[in-house]
C-alpha cells in the first residue's frame, strides 16, 4: 500500500455501537490521488472502499474533509493523544453519540419495526394460522399522538412534519390516542394503535389492536386517513397473489398475539418482491458505482449501487474501471422509479458473459405503489 498523504482514524462508541472509520488520501502517482476508507465494528475485519479514484489533490482534499465532517457531525471522534476508544462501549446517552450538538430529542414512542424474510419462507408463513398478513407499503412511517397540540413523530420517536389535512382527519379522536401508519401519496394508512384515549392498548395482541383500530378508531377518522386491511387464513395467499400481480412492494406478516414492542422483532416480518437487472458500471462515484442501461444508442443513468459489494468486488471493479473497461454487473432491486432509477439496488456479481450494450432499458420493472382495496 502507498504511504498516505493524509489519514485519520475515528471511533464511535455508545450502547451497542462500537465502530471505527478510517479515511486516508493516497498518492497514486502522476499527480493523482485516491481517497480510501475502511469501516466496521472495532476489533473485527474492516470493510474497505474508495470515495475518490485518481483525482487531483484539491478534489481529494475536498472529499476527505467532507467525510471527516460527516462522521464527526454524527458523533465520531478522532483517535489522538488521550482520546481513545474505551475497552467497552459506554451506555446509551454517555458515549460519542450523546456529544453531538443539535441532535433531535426523542419526544414520542419508538416504532416497532419489521424483520426481513426471504422468498423461501413464504409458503410456511402463509400456512401459519398464528400470522396475519397486510400489504407492505412504500411510504413514510409516522406515529401521531392525538392531543392539543397534535404531535407527529418518526420511527425513532423524533418530531416530524405531516400534512395539515391528515392531522385534521385525526382531530376527532380522543386525546391520548396514539396511532401508527405510513403516509403514501398524500394519504395516511393506519395499521396499528398503541393507545385509545387514556387506555393503553400496546400490550394487547396485534389482531385485537387492529380490531379496535378498525372498530373504535376508524369511525372517528375523516379526510385522507384510512385503516389498512388485514388478511387471515386462505386470504393471505390471495393477498400475496394480488400484490405480485400489481407489482407492489411486498407483503407483511404479523403474529396475532404479539404486543407492540419498540424496535425490530421477529413477531413482525416483511418480504419485498425483488427484481434483477444487468447494468453497465461506468464509474466509482464515491464508494458507490454509477450504473447505466442502453436504449437503442442512448445511455440512461439508473442510479448508484453499493450494497452487496465486498472488499474483493470493489477492488475488482476499481481495477477494471482504471483499465478503461466497462464492467457489467447483475443487481437486484425493489423496483424502477418513473425516471428509471433503481430503488434499493444490491450488487450480486459481475458478468463477463455480457457486453455493456446488452444491458437494455426494457428489462427494468416499474412498480405500482397503490394500496389494494379491502
């Protein structure tokens, strides 16, 4: 490895987080520089990548400074002198993250999150009568605490904005009510309730909570606020077939008797319908790789991919690009947006059996985010 022109080692410790981040500017000759990075859990093998490749020193300095600024703004600290990681990460609220100025405080409840499952689990989940199913939405997660004033929070319990007509549609509910859902296309779809007035219902099973949401809360809703339908028994398979036919985002499974618990738990599961495409890689765009496809003789940008790459695959891609090649890669993605950007792309492998001009725009699969009517 070439001797770094400049380097910094940063750490972040708090609660269950114990991470390192290393950035360096490396002189690669001919007045050109790379910006290399390493990151991962302290004590484990670090991931490696590049944020800039073969750029002028001024551009490398700019990229390096941006990386350091972004990390320190999130609570990372430079290892220097007496500033070093502790042997064990300190508790939540006492470590690096707590030192960040301007961090938004938690003012509401933290959301219950979904655990991903693969396609091979679907048959078992459909046959399990202890589970119910719903459509997986591709919206913005929001919990609303009804009161005076109304309070909308994100999945982390931090205050967020929501449209006035949505708040108005919840305004007739008893104060103290807390609902959970997603905003999609200007409409608020409710799928859970944590409290109804002064009564805490979060410890009830999911089906009982949904029935009270649909039976007690729904009559008080107005405007662009609705309750998301729930499927049980054989209807779960019908829902799955409908979602696939509509090219929706995916399906959700929830345990009937599971209480509402903050964070990610195996009682609520999600499966996203993944597509695959072959794309041409044309550049390292800062540790993510720019992808394009072809339509006749015109090239179309379809976004950047980083997820799924490894130290070895990134080294291989960078070497090919440095030689002036245009590697072809298989990527998986959730759907293509209206302007052909691949949503949540994941690198799978390079393909030496395909040429860049064989990566056609026509292979892209777009999606329909509409909620299926109950």
